[in-house]
């Protein structure tokens, strides 16, 4: 490990809200790719920033445990994660394999198609409204329709309930953003309260579904088993929250980032309009470019060495997807937005056994968003500067005003 020329604090959400993080990660990759980030409370964590190191850590789940949760400080309590072994993203083998087997049917092709159809209806109406109004706040009025349509389909709920879940997950992820949360009081308590609101919603929905057999997510989980036993209430509720948070943030915020990249690179937007067949590779580039899920946390279960740097058992280790996806040793001209980039082996959905279970659904949602925008025949431009979310975990936007070009 070598020292960086200027200290970098990856817990400082202003670094990300002000879009200064890419330069910080460039320095870390060059000067200290295995970086110790001290925290104000006397603790700290390791940050892996090179593509090969992040990929290797995803693969080596025997050394780097997921059981303590994916987010730094994301637990209800200190010293452990309440969802450990209960939620798919907070579990290790063999528990992880059992939970994944129980949940992998949730995003089958039939369900994904129904979800895409519902989203298509919502987006087509939104495009008409944008045309008639001459614009909208893309981050507030268009992008959230993706998770709203997905939640309506997956949980068999109405538009208002789906919008409520989206608002709750935004509040949880944005617990350090004044636009989404009251910043008074202790951060940990504020986060715990936001998490509990989501858990309570799904606990109530679970009681409703228990009395009436359904084919939605909860109905399927009620009929699933883990290691020969039915899933517990806590397992069902935690994994419902996992689906809601992961699906909401990835699809909607990636759509925002991807659309902004097209507006800032009009040549790519015109290429895509001229050849919509480029959309699949364009979406992969949007996923790399946005890296919406900036990092995941792991805990070293035994001493290990990465790039000649010793990481001790018990140390927190963060795998920075957002940095790996801009590593010039993996991606040619990584700071260039190229809708025809191939190969494009980004890590935005994770890797290996912890690859996002909803990746196929997420791609389908983003595809519907840009298909609707392309078919509209409209040109767009930014009306005002977008406002980025104050978060180092999810890279998104709280506002992105656009207008229809003349």
C-alpha cells in the first residue's frame, strides 16, 4: 500500500454529489489501489478500486464474506447486520445458494414480460405528458415509472402503493440527502427508521397474502422452501425489501444517468436514433457509465493479501464497482461514453454468485424507457443542471429538469 498525494474520504457524500468521485478513484487506482479509508469514529475500511481486484474479491467469497451486509453502516445495530443469513445479499454459502434457489423463479421470462408491458403503458402516457407540457423533471416524473410498474407487477399492488414503496426506498437510500430526508438527529437512527417503514409495509402485505394464495412475489416465497423448510417471515420480508430497493435504485437511476450521458453526448443520441438496433449495447454502456450501485461491502474472514497489502481478518473491505468500471486496464478510453462499446464486461450487477438476481428485469426496464423515448420522435435538452443524490452507495439524481427541443 502506498499513500495517495491527497487524502480521499470515500464516506464524504459531497464527493459523489458534486461529481468529483471519478477523479478521486483515478488517483486511487494509480497511487493506492488497495486503500485504507479511516473513519471519524476511529474505525475504517479497505477500498479496492482496480477491476481485477474487485472481480477477484467477488469471486473469492470464501475469504470475503457478504453476511455482514452490503452497505457500510447499513445495519440497524452496531456489530452485525440484522439481515445476516436472512437476505440474499447478506448471506454466504451454503445459505446463499438455498435462498437464491428459492428466489430465482421470481424473475422468470413470463413475469419479466408482464412487467415490461405494464411499464410500457406507464411510459407511453408519460411521453405524451412530456410532449404536451414541453418537458418534465426526468428524475421525478419519468424514471420512477420503471420501478413503479415493476413493483405493481411483482407484488400485485396498485399504483399508489408502488409509488409509496419507491418513496420509502428513496428516503432510505437518501437518508443523508436534505432533499429526501430530515437531516436532524442521529444518522443511524434516521436510517433505521427508514428501513423499518419499508419492513412494516411488507409485513402488512405478508399478512394479507398469507390469507389469500397469490402468484406474486410474496405468494411464491410463501410456497418456497430453504433447506427443506418453508421460508420464515423475516426471510420473506427482508428479501422483499431487497427486491424493492435494488430494483428501484438500479433501473431508475441508471436510466437518469444514461439519458444524461446521451444529452451530454448528442452524437451518441443521434447514432441511437438513427439505429435503434444499437440499444442493447447502449444499455450495457449506460450500466457501466452510471455504476449506480457504487460499491458493496465485504468482511475478510481470515488474513489475506491483495497487491502486497495485508488485510486482517475482521476488516471491512469495499469493492468499488464505479471505479472498476472506469479502469483503463480493462476498458479502452473508459471516460468516453460509447454506445457501441464491446466487449463491455462491467461489474454494475456484481459478479458470480452475487450477480444481481434481477439483472434481466433491470435490463428490460431500461430497454422500455429508451424505446419509449426513441419512439417519441422528440429531441430533448437539459433545462437546468441536474442535482445528484448525496450518497456514496447509490449514485442517482434527485432532480433532472428537461425540456423538449424546438
